[in-house]
C-alpha cells in the first residue's frame, strides 16, 4: 500500500482519511470522517505486518473490548474496532490536543503543579485499567494526549506488546519506549501494575526536568543505565522541584517493584501531598526508592537502605526534618528551616562581663590562628582574607564548644569527614559549594563533585552542635567547622 502518508485523502472502508495525526511503531492515526455515521473520528490503522497473526489479532480484539467497557474519562472512548481488507483498525473519539512529548518540546519542562496534575489524571486511567486486569505496558509522553484545557487522556492502551513477548524490537515500540521501561521488563519478567507505576514516574521525571531519568543514544546505554545506575535526583536538573516531590519520584523509580508505590493512584496522591510540603505516608520507610542523589542508590542492595546513624535534627517551626537513607531531606519550610544552631539560646544566660571576656578571647584566638597556624594547616595563603570571613561573621562565640559527630577526622582546620567512605578531597568541594551558597550556619542543600568517583552528589547540610554537618551521596558525612 506504499508509504503511510499515501493513505491521506483515500477511503478506508467507511472512513475517509483526511489527515495524518501521528505515527508510531504500531501504525498511524488519522483524522477521519465516518461516512456511515456522519461524524469526525480518529482512526488508528495498524501496520500490515500484524495481519495474519491470529494470536495477536485475538489479543487485540480482547483488549479493545475491555478498554471499550472501561468508560474511564481519561481513556479515549473506542467506538469500533475490527479489520478492513486484512488491516486491523480502531475507531476512536477525535480529541483536539497535543501529546505530552509535543508539549514538552514546545514549552520545556512543566511546573511541579502542572506536571503532577497531568500525572494524576493518567493515574486514574491506569488504576481503572489495572482493576480490569489490563496493563498498559507503554506509558510514555507520546501516549498521553493533553487538551488546551489541560485535560489528559491515556491512549494506545494494552496493544503495544504481546503478553509473552520480551524482545526489545517487537513492533518497534520497546526501542522507542526504553527510557520508560521498568528494570524488571529488561530481565524478561512479566509486566504488571508496578511496571506501569515505574513508567508513569519516569514520565513525571521528564515532565519536571525535560529529560528521562536514564537517557542514552543507544539501546545498550539505556538498558545498562536503567538496570545498574543510581536513581537520579530531579533537583539536580530542576532545583525548583520540592524535596518532598523529589523523594516521591525516587520511590516510584525504585529498582525493586515491591519498593514502589502499590498503585498509580498512590503515586499521584503522594505527589499531591508533596506539593503541599508534606511528607506522604510511607516515604519515611527505609527503601532504596527514596534515595535522591546521583550516587545515593546502591544497586547491590536493592530494597535495602544504609543505617541511619545521624541524629534527628531539632524540630523547627513546622515540625522535624526527615532523615532518610540518603541523608537529610529538608522539612516543609524548605532548606532554610533552621538558620542557627540549637544551642544559641544559651547566650541569653551569659552575664555581660563574661560575654565580653569570651569575645575578647575569641578575637585573640582568631589572631593566633591567622598569624601562627593557617599556613601550617596547608591552606593556600594566596587565597587572601576573604577565605575566612565566614569565621568572623556567621559563627557565634559559643561555637568554641562545638561538638562534631563522633569519629570526625579533620582534613583541615575548617573541614573534616565523619565516615570511612568520605574523602577529604570531596569534603573540600562540599565546603566550597556550601560557603558559596550563603552565610555559614544556615541549612541548605548543595551539589558537589567527587574527585574519587568523578560523579556529582547531593548533600543536605544542617547546623548541629555548633558545626555544619552535610550528609548524602553513598553515606558521605562532611563536617564544616
């Protein structure tokens, strides 16, 4: 029958094919006019290579019937299906809009609220289908249609993959959808609702950041990254994403299906709660899916999490911060939740004469440090006085009694490490990133490069007992004095 575009302007059974709306591995979708029912419709004409495959044809008919019975508002209604001249087709409601892929190309990443809004609608469609025993198997931006009023539809439901087929090249759809395929599918495990949850979360990741979680230019690159690489943080590419939503995305992308959300609706509810600054129920559970830093996921301990050795930070104005397996996640009021160490209030009990004495001693101590010990510590004296201004402007005199975490090993007079897996080279980079972000003594999240691994890691820094402790990455702990 020639190239697919040659069908435009031709008659296909009772349908006049007026315009090509889209093309995929399974076939083409046309704007068509039903000359029998006198209405405009969308007709999907499947590739001729599926003709004669009785197993596929039976599965296509069975699932078409099931989708037609669902009646879920976010699944485009199917009017009719069948075969014309040996070619399978679907007659669907014509919806004016664009697929999510086209929208992202046109506008760039969506706001957190808009992205969660689209995903929530698609989750309703998936939950309805899962309840009927259907698994989509091909959730991706191209299969999400969004109208001008931001009403979302999930299309191409249940016809993308044969039930027992695990070949990557089947119908050309798996290759086009690899960035959204759950790791277990790449190992030949039968798909289920958890695989759709993973794919929907991958779409959410891309809607927030403008890129899939594990991009690549070849099949092997994407497969290796999906199965072996750490779950990346959305905040690495879109810093405006709330940390609570970042944790939700990380859980939805967990390598272990059991560690993900148990339904698409649960994922959507958790994402909506995260938008309100709340840690959704279950996010505190020590699962691998909660890790957010590029180096925070260890694929050798899927479903497990490192022990939480750090103490819980003091409660702030809106409740305590969450300490997760990858370190501290800022609480509802953001990374500036704690601006000073907890023990600053003790200065209220110091008499005026003692306070003056402490200040004098502090100034003398800083003078001795500057002239007598700085070069001995190995610090580059060419950096000038600006490298120590934070000592005089942000650290109160009571920091002379600062207590670093147990086991802290000094790298210099300004920074140390408190875990055996943290190098001093990485600690220096964390310190530089922290001091570049604002005054010392404030809680904030930074990203620093490790000269040892060559990767970037997200570190959550909070004041503790007169020092700043940064945790993240693969159990890294950096102490800034």
